[in-house]
C-alpha cells in the first residue's frame, strides 16, 4: 500500500508535471557534470527555464495575493531592475575583476524562479511527503553529479589530488538534509541518510556548509526529542548518540589521513575566516562613508558594485545588498525573511510536525548562509523545492481557515 502511494506520488496525473520538472533539471545537471555534450546542455537549458517562467506566471496569476508571493515578487523585481541596468550599462574595463553582467542576473534568477514553480505545485496538491521521499534519491544524484564535476574540473586545472581543496557543492548536500524529516516512520533510512549527507558535506571541506549543517542537525534532533514521549525519547537520544559517534569517528580518521582537512580545521580553530573579517569591515566602512554618498546609502551603487568597487563579492547577503541596492534593498530583504519566519510560526502551530520541522531546517540553512556566504544568488534547487512547498502548505491552510470563517459567518 505504501509502495503504491509512493509510486502514485510520482506518476499520477496530478503529480506528473512536478516530477517532469525535476527530471528536466536533473538531465540538465547531469549533462553539465559530464562535460560531454554542449549542445545537449544548451537544449535542456532552454525548456527548463521556459517552464520555470511559465509556472512563475501561473503562480502570479492565481496566488499573487499570498503574502509570501507578494514579497518574493517585490524582491525579484528589484533584482531584475538592478540586473537589467547593469546589462544595459555594461562593465568598465577598470574593474579589478571582470564580471559578466548577464551572468550576474542569471545567478539570481536561477535561484529564485524555482520557488514559484514549487509553490504552484504545492498549492495544486501535486506534492506530498511521499513525493519528497522518492525525489531525495534524484536530488542526491544531482548533488553528487555537481560534486563530481567540481572535483574533476579543479583537479584537471590545478593538477592536484582529490580532497586537497574546498568544494563549494557542500551547500548542495546540506540542502538535502531537511528532506530526511519525511522518513519519520523509517528511522534506519532517516538517520542513515543523515549520516551519508553529512559525510559528503564534510568531504567538501566547506566550513560554512559544515557549520550550517550542524545547526540544522541540532534543530532536527531537538525537535525529534520534543515530538516523542516516554521510551521513544530515550530511543531518539540513543540514535542521536550513535549518529554523533559515527560522524566523530569519520572526522577523526579524516584528520589523520588528510592534511588539507587538518589544515582547514586548525585554521578555523585559530580564527582564520579566509579574509572575511577584513572584507566585511571594508564594505561596512565604505557603505557608511562620504564616498558612498546619500544616493549610494539609499539606493546602492548598482548590481555587481561590490566587484567594481573592491574586486570581490561581499560574501554576505546583507552587505552585498547594502552596497548594490542600498537601504531600499535591505528593507525589502528584511521583509522577505520576516514573512518566511512568520509563515514558520504559523506552521509550528497549525501544520503537521514534519512539515514544520522541514521548514525550520531549510530556513536555518539558508538564513545562516546570509551572514557568511551568498545565499540569495546561491540557493540550491533542492532548497527552493522545500521552501516553495512548505510556504504553499501554510497558504493552503490559511485559505481553508478563511473559507471556514466565511461559512461560519453565513450560518
């Protein structure tokens, strides 16, 4: 019976559009990772983004009144305006490090438009916890394909051994963590998947990804403990202890065998932030300086301005937005996150526990990144799937509550 539900969640008439959308993304990802057929990559690129924009338009048509979609659209329009202005004006040859204006906008668009698609799928009841259980296999294959592509590319370019550099795809693996919540009745799979995802994240040697992963896992285990009663609480503590022991043993062995990992851990312990502290200080001082001026303070210096001014991105969403889009961008970004956390509070009270926990984990992962990485233009497709879905579940519930209130008034 369960197997039939899982299969139907993928290939039923209702869920098939969402499944095909994900598979199209997966084909694009795998083709990209293999470096074998440029024409195939370009072919898959066009229908995927065309389909994404189509679902965005349908979402705006039917669900624009939803608070989340409103603030997401305001943020998206702001990014489009600033990004388009950069394309029109172009880049100056004096920039310390050249940046492609089209690519600058492309990164933001690629991160944001899947949110609309998965929100639409959620509102149309195309998605379910069973669907995410099966999709986790596909998503993990995608994450591994991206991991493999990065590993082979860097090793070929720099002639170094595997495991001797940082692989940014650690954030892709961490984005998969919230989906383990949907395996609540299959504890072996749930915690086994948690261990596998954690191991691959550690193998990427991306300190930020490891840190947000620790936050998310801690949140998951605490909520698991709270949700259980009696002997089940003891079981959660025991399983959690086993997971921590396995990961600790893995890290200990890796420290003995991998000099680069030892160096990364030691530099972290010594407070080495890879220059982020001085970078943050420079950008903040520039933002409040006379050189930036009142116009720069309020409206920013344009898309990609951090690279034009300093030669590097801010590696912090808040400073990046402050320099590029000024106080206007910061206010909109605060409203965006405030809306999502408002939805989360509602989910904790009114939605089933696993959806609320999944939402909490994905928000922790992406919100934490805003302070030491580029979260807004680096959000994974996997995170977008969960954010869109969980936000739509809140609005589905709110819509039902509104209908019930109307019926009660009529009575």
